[in-house]
């Protein structure tokens, strides 16, 4: 769970997740072009690749090879575990 | 100085010629035998005297790791201008072409990325009216 909080503690990685939620299944090339055109973020591909590795280690991003290319998908299950541990709604809450 | 010719490596020159002409719609410009291979170029029918694209055999040992790494990350090697990316996406997917990136609005243009079946990714782009 510590990995998840570390992974989310970075604006670029949060934007990567935003882009994957908007359109799931993107290549590194597409993610980089979205970050540049929609957020004016011009990090190198190598830097974004490293951000994706952090997100993947935390379980927030999963990859799938289709044909010869690698696609990235958002996986919200680690966030569900957080909400399970600390419920966002609780009986008796005013 | 002008760009006259650029090249991409293709797995099979004849298969590549078929894809770039029959599917994408370019026309053959040169097809000159060179040993087992050929000096094989295509041009756009909309710009027959414009830049040629050389379909070069991919036999050099450096080509495979280079292209594999780029294709894995979804990086296109060449970009073609089209009038309407969405229309091309419909036309080409109907012909069995796969896209690694569907039509995407990037602000001043719409882009998409397709697999040329010969080992490369190709970006198509339509600029929006200014």
C-alpha cells in the first residue's frame, strides 16, 4: 500500500492516470503526446517510461502486449483496497 | 535544400509495395532491380513529383532491435498528411489495418497511428483549418 501512496505523490503520474482513465490502453508514444498537448508537459519519453514503471509496480497500471506494441491500462483495485481499509462512507457518520 | 527522398525499412519489399499502394493508396515511382532486392520507391498520387518514400529491405542486423524497440513504445517512423483522419481510420480499419492509436485530437491537428504490416508504425495527420 505504501507503493500506491508513493506512486500517487507526483503530479506527472497523476496526470498519466487521468489520461488512461480518459482513454484506456495507450502506448508510451500516445501517453507522451497527450501529456504534451493537453498539459504542456514536455518530460522525456525515458522519464515518462520511468513514471509508468512506478505506477506499474504499485499496481495502478497494467500493461498488455497487442501485436508488437505495449499498451498501458489503469487498474483501480489498489485504490479500492484503500477505501476498504478506510471506508469513505460509514454508518453513523453525520 | 529540399527533402527529396526518405526511407523506411520493410520486412518484404513486395508485401510492402502492395500495402503502400493497394491499401494506403500511393503509386509506384521506381522499381529498379538491385541483386536480390530493388530500388523501390512510392510517391503520393496527389504529389507525383513530391518526395519519394524508399521501401528499403530490413536485412541489416541493426534494423530489427531498432524497429522492435520503437514499435513496442508505439513510436511511428514516418508521418503522412491526410484530409480527414477519421475517414481514413474508417476506410483502413475496414481493410483490416490495425491502429495502435485511434484518431486523437491534439489541438491544432488530429492524428492516428497505424501498423504498416511491414514492421513500422505510421502516423497520419490532418491539420485543422487555421
